[in-house]
């Protein structure tokens, strides 16, 4: 078992990573304060892991709230299902919510914890690769709105993150690849040695070798914890770098309808679009863009935006991005492989990237 810390003063918390973490009652007990626990999960994950989690909670008053599975249910209506469960069970301010699932369950549970009775405790037990390397750490929580992804939410740090690498054995291949997109992101924005390790280790990761997965998760969480500790509320451009590919990706997700493209898939294509635009800005060489494309393809990820979404539609969805400041769209771009910046980009070049389609990473 590996334990990292997210250093945030009196709100610091541990991230426990290892095979069998979900069998360790002690790790959970040390993060629990009150006696009332609501486990929030979904209809896919609960049959697989709810009993295992509940077995660790023998001393508490435990209730459960099982949501339907899917990004399309990450909305205010289903947030209300969590509040109804809390109120039905008369849970008080000392209760703890435990998120058992992927990023959808984690983001919704965290937002419920941020707002129920103006804030209660919560613990993340992420079960997808994506949520283990990204969404469970750092305290961004929220739901989607029909007009924009993750537009309603709050910062709310968990008491602990419990990552059991064993649960990844039941994850569908497509979801594993989607998680690898966020892993690759850390290498691209701030950790070249990690990117090189990923290039060499991709076959082992796709084969789900436990040691390779644990290493990828540990190094991703280390990167995320460092960034969050330095810029918790995204007040300077440091934390914003974690959104490489996300402005493009959110436009794909919103444009295609939530759930059609997986978040990680949209981020992967978005990262290649960001690399393409970085090359058009004169920062990356075409070979660098091809290198990004190759790694994404190796990880089983899409590298071409959906043909259904034209330049105008993508531009419209991108204009709703949270990084828009004083009316100006700012994007995360790469100055080198392994180094990112937040920058505005000339609209002409941005439009060229959006129109590039299958030529992304092949020619400029
Ligand atoms: P998800 O939560 O939809 O999970 C993907 C699928 O895998 C679901 O069908 C789920 O039921 C299933 N699943 C989960 N664990 C499983 C397991 N162990 N075995 C079998 N099936 C399993 O998607 P995700 O990729 O985990 O998360 C995506 C969400 O995370 C998006 O809403 C995105 O906006 C959000 N996100 C948030 C942050 C953040 O900082 N808060 C960061 C990145 C992404
Ligand atoms: N996933 C981006 C962030 O946590 O800031």
C-alpha cells in the first residue's frame, strides 16, 4: 500500500493506493468521524463492490443511494435523489458520504457533500482508472447543465481517497483507455520522464498488470496532489494546466450529447487538437504532434473529432468554457512535450485546428 498526501493545511488528506485497499477497514475508519454513512454508488458498481465496502463499516449507521449509471444522469435531478436519501434517513451534519464509483458518482457525491446542510464529510472510493488518477483527488465536484459540462459545482476536498487497484480488473476496455487519457495528460503537461515511461509501458498497462497500473496511478496522483496543493482554487494558471484538451473535449461531449463520447475519449482527441494548435503557434514540431497521436492510439483512444460537429458548433460550445476571462477564450497549449501554458490563440489558427479532422498529427 502506498500513501500520498494532498497538503492543504488542516484540510490535508491521504490518498491510499494499492491492491486490496477495499479490504482495509482501518484505512476507512481513520477517515470517518460521525456514525452515519451514506454510500452513493450506481447500478453497475454497486452489485460488484457495495457489499465489500459495507463489510468495512460494521459500527456505523449505513444507508445507500444507488443512482442510474451514466454521464447523462449527472444532473440536478439526480443530485436531488442523494439529498432525498439523506433527508429520508434523517442524516445530520455529522454524517459522511462515501462515493463508490467512477467520476460521475464521485463528482455528484462530492457536490452533495458540499451543499447538504452547508457541508458534510465525504470520502472518495474511486473505481475507474480515470477517477483514481484524476477526479477523486483535488476537490472539484459538480454536475452538468444541458448548456455546459460541469457548470454547476463547488470545491470540496474529501477526507480521504481509497484506491483499490484490484477493482480495475472488471473495468471495460474502453473505460480503461479513457482513464489512460488523463494519465497521459500528466506526462504531457509537466512530467516528461513519466511520459517516456508511459510510452514504454503501454502494453503492460493495457494488459492490466497490477504493478504497472499501481505505478501509473501513483505517479498521476503525485502530479495532481502537487498541483492542487499549489493552486487549490485554480486562481493562477497552474491548476488550469490540468485541463489540457478539456476545452476541446467539453465541446465534443456537449455537442455530441453527454455519454456519447466518454470524457476521457473527448479529452484524448482534445489533447491532440491542443498539440495541433501548439504546432500552428510555432511551439511544437509536427513530429511532436505525431508523437502525441501515436501514444493516444497506442492507448486505444480516438484521435479524430466527430465529423458531425462542424467548426461553428465547436466554437459555440468552447465559448462556454470556464477558462473564458473577460470574453477571451484561453486554452491550455504545449510549448514543448512535457511543458504546458495557458494562452489565448489567434482565432484563425484555432479554426484551422477545428477543421483539421483526420489530418490532426499527420500534417499541418
Ligand atoms: P463514469 O463514472 O461514468 O464510469 C465509467 C463507467 O464505468 C460507468 O459505466 C461505471 O458504472 C463503470 N464502472 C465504474 N467502475 C467500474 C468497475 N470497477 N468495474 C466495472 N465498471 C465500472 O466515468 P469516469 O470516466 O470514471 O468519470 C468521468 C466523469 O468524471 C465525468 O463526468 C468528468 O467530468 C468527471 N471528471 C471530474 C474531474 C474532477 O476533477 N472532479 C476530473 C476528470 C473527470
Ligand atoms: N481535472 C482538473 C482539475 O482537477 O483541476
